[in-house]
C-alpha cells in the first residue's frame, strides 16, 4: 500500500511539473543581428532602407542585436540615442562618429527609440 501511495504521489509531482513547464516561455537561440542606424537630416534611417524616416525596427524576444549608430549630419550636429524600457542611453554621437551598442530585449512589446536632443527623431522598436 505504501508503494502505491508513493507511485501516485510521484505521478502527481510529475504532472504538476509538466503543467508548470507549459507556462514557461522558452527562448530558442536566435542568430544575432547587426542593424546600422544612420542619423541624418533630423531623422533616423536604416542603412539598407535610407528612404524611410524613423522606421520601425523589429527584434525577437531574447535576440541579441548589435545596433551600429552613425551620425552623418554635417557641421557638428550632435545626436543621442535612447531606447525606453531597455535602459539604453548613448549621450552624444558627434558628426562623423559611429557607436555600437548591444541589446537583448527580454520582454515582448513596443518600445520607443529616440534622440532626446531632437524630438522628431523617434521610432518604434517592436519586440516579438
């Protein structure tokens, strides 16, 4: 009888662990990406889509992304770069300067990236 109770208890523990695991969100190792963001003419542009102003940037939750920030504005126009919700803040990027940061968003949602010195320079970072 004792063995029967232990067997049933073990099955209950395994079932509870299985139910708990169903609620876990597992991240698969995703390939890292490199995205070049160019500051120019009071807007951010993606290097591969320069015609878009302040375009949305999409990442997957848990994905490592190297963001390369390049200021192509002439005449010493400073820009900064921040991402709300990720504690990312690059205080100043001088004309002709390139800065690289690495991010790995852990939560899904829509964040804002921006130059706090120039309010029109803002876009969405979408984490899927």
